[in-house]
C-alpha cells in the first residue's frame, strides 16, 4: 500500500509540474503582431504566448503562414509605413511610428521587401497620381436610362 501511495503521489507531482497548456494559438500570435506591430515585439515573447519553444514556434509559424515570424512582422510594418508615406507623413516619423528603430532600419527592410526605397516608393506613387486621368463620377441621384 505504501508503494501505491508513493506512485500516486509522484504521479500527482508530475502532473503539477507539467508545462501549462498553450494559452494562445498561432493565429492569436499573428493577430497580436498585426495589432501591436508598432511596439517592440520579439519572437521569444510571441513563442511564450503560445507556450512553445522559440524554435518550435518559428517552425510552426513558418509552416502555417509561409514565412518566418520576424519576416512577417517586418512585412506588416512595411505595409503600415507605405500607408503613412502615401498620407504624407515624413519618413523620419514613419520609421518609429511603425516600430522600426530609425529611418535606415525602415529603408533596409522596405528595400528588401518592396524592391525600392521609401522615397522611391513615394515618388513613384506621386508621379502615378499626377498622370492618372481625373474621372468625374456620374450623378447617382439621376435615374439610369
């Protein structure tokens, strides 16, 4: 009886020390990146959200979404930077607003992902806007014939 109580007690201790179940999923981590991209995020922090090791998280994320977590975060930041640049926000402010350390950090990732620098991107879009024909929309209050 003593052996049984000892084995039951060690089994209950083993259960008590078991790693906690994941509180977040890969989808949660991805959504967190999309909503907190402008904050300092790290892969270990995201892995901890999913209760996975860093290497297991990175592998699972890559398999699920087709790119590494850090690369995905950079692409979210660059997409946000594109929107701000087109809205006329200066590049020096855009970089820190979207979570990059400085303007050169933004430019490096922007060029790698988009194939052009932020200033080339803005220039190309401004040129494109100037040459786009202005279309007048029809008065929608008139009945169609």
